[in-house]
C-alpha cells in the first residue's frame, strides 16, 4: 500500500528517488526499533520489550482515533 501511495504522489521524474527515500526511512526505522527492542530485552527483560510494544500500539490507536474524529468534524 505504501508503494502505491508513493507511486501516486511522486512526480514521474522523481519516482525512483521517492522510492529510495521511502526505503531508507523504512530501513532506518526498522533498525532503530530493533536496537530499542534488543536494549530493552537485555537491560530490563523480555516483559519490558512487550510492554513497550503495547504502549506504542495504544499511542498509535489514540492517534488514529484523534485523527478520525477530526476528519468527521471537518467533513
């Protein structure tokens, strides 16, 4: 789905660059998430890694609900 969004939004002459930037950002985010998860696992324990994942999921849910409620108001 992200590829379709990039293809639709990027100008044709910059499409390759857009895909490269998206790949770079995705890779860096995955690297950061892996380092954070590994650090939590090693320093605090396995439960901390899963608690952090649950906390991030809750924050994402709240963010989606907030954005969704704002879209209904604007529409």
